[in-house]
C-alpha cells in the first residue's frame, strides 16, 4: 500500500492536478485551499463548500494531519505554550506559541533533532532524526492559527527557531514559508517570518539571491574562530570570515538588516574583550545583535551571564553603533526557551 498523500505537502498547482485527475473541476482546488488556509478547517467533513462525495473521497485518499498533539504545557505566566507533536513515523517535534502584547509568535521546528551539535543546545544534544516535510512545517503554524482563531486572534509572526537547522532542510522550509505567505491562503506577510541559521554559508548566499522579504538571523555566539568552534562545531567548516563575507553579500543584494544571535554565557563570551571583538567584526554591516542569556540544558554546564555583564556587553556594542536588544526569557519553566527543545526518548 502506498502512503496517503498529505494535504499540506501540496502546492495549489499540485492540488489542482490531483483533483483534475479525479475528474473534478479546477475551481474545487481553490475552494479546498481556502478551507485549509483561510477557514483553517482540519477535517474533510468541515469542508461545507464542496460536495459530500468529494469530502468522502478526500477522507479516504488524503491525509489531513501529520501532527498528533501528545502533550501541551503552559508556562506559569500563561504567555508561552509548548506542544509536543508525534509524527506518523513516530518521531516527535515541539512547537511554541508566545503571546506578547499584541504579538502572537509561533516558533516552529524544521527537523526532528539536529545534526550540528552546538554544545549548549538541547536539540543538538539529541542528534539528528529526520527532516520535516513542508506540510509538517506549515501544519505547526496552522495548528496554533486555528487555536488562536477560536479566541478571535491571529498569528502575527513566525520564527523558524525551533528544533533543527532550517538551512539543512532548505527546500521544504522555504516551501512551507511560501505556502503560509500565499495571499490566497494564510496570507502572512513575508516580513513576519524570521529564519535563524547556524551559519551555513552556501545556503545564506542562495537565500540572498532569492531576494525574499523574510528576515534572516545568524547564530554567531563568538567573534573568533577558536571560541566559536568550541561551541559550534560547524564553524570548522564555515569559519567566521567566510560567514561574515556571506553576510555582507546578503546585505548588498537584499538591503535587509541581519540579526546576530549571541547566547551570553558567563565567563565564556561575555567579557569586555568579547564585546569589543564583536563590535569590530560587525562594524559597518547593516545588522542588529540579539542577546539571549543562556538557557539551561541538561548536557551543558555553562551558566547565563549576570545582569551586570549583560548591560556591560550592550554598552560596549553601543560604542560601535551596533543596535542590540536582550531577548526576553520566555517559557523557561516549561523548557520552551531558545535551545531547550528536545525529545527525551
Ligand atoms: N538551528 C538554528 C535555529 C534553531 S536554534 C540556529 O542554530 O540558528 C535558535 C537559537 O537558539 C539559535 O540562535 C541558537 O544558537 C540558540 N540557542 C541554542 N541553545 C541555546 C541555549 N541553551 N540558550 C540560549 N540560546 C540557545
Ligand atoms: Fe542545531 Fe541550531 Fe541547536 Fe545548533 S543551535 S544544534 S544548529 S538547532
């Protein structure tokens, strides 16, 4: 038996083709598309805009969900929610919803696990399991979009900062972004997406050439190769100078500002010289630095920096006219913070 096609893996054209193969008129595809991405229907029976026999045929031949919510956790302050989903192949992933003022941000995963082994990251500590399909990536957003719709709210932002390295699963990740961005679908503007990469230089160059309006974040964490390689093994393959050269290329082509992420770790990358080195490295580049005080993970002993070191670090970057913000720590009590997503099985 062949596996059922999964509806969220299909583009509108592919859906059209499938329905025409079934002898259905072309416009049915648009009706189903609207049902999926605008009405957020998740079950063929909900598709009141199509005939009953087509609902039944869809139910029989097409899979409408790959994500089975296994556990849901809410942070003490109620503003962060993390859901653990099981996939049909028994792998599992996590997705996080963060509510902050009027923002409703979904942090999505692109892989189960990750192959890149950054030492302080719980996902890296679990190793690589599999790439998610475009449908499995988009369904995470649609799941929360539906939940928010019930409260008359909408997803405002998507950050591709959950489990996995999005540029190791480039095509599926960008296909998911395109589908969620589609004006005839969920219609979430490209600028509302941020993709975070550990710094895969070839993929950054490709991304630059595609001239998307999607925001790019780079996990930097250290401004010299010795220190960066000790935390991010991928730095041996793409050392800092190559990475920063690719970033300059990106800004030249797209005129868009890059965000650099810096997990601030006590005594490791948080002293004056680290800040000066970073300032010198980024001087003249259209960018912004996002400081993330280290979140605890089981496999790493480092500690987050003190408040004083954080503001000291920020002050030094200001001397180089580099804008810098400290990311608010969210959902740490439910292990939903940056780098804390992992499946223990
Ligand atoms: N693979 C991508 C996206 C997922 S990680 C990447 O590495 O960019 C999202 C962000 O969380 C990255 O900047 C990552 O370096 C950071 N991070 C990982 N572990 C962390 C931890 N324990 N504390 C704080 N930030 C962490
Ligand atoms: Fe993978 Fe990103 Fe974690 Fe590094 S920080 S192990 S690239 S998910």
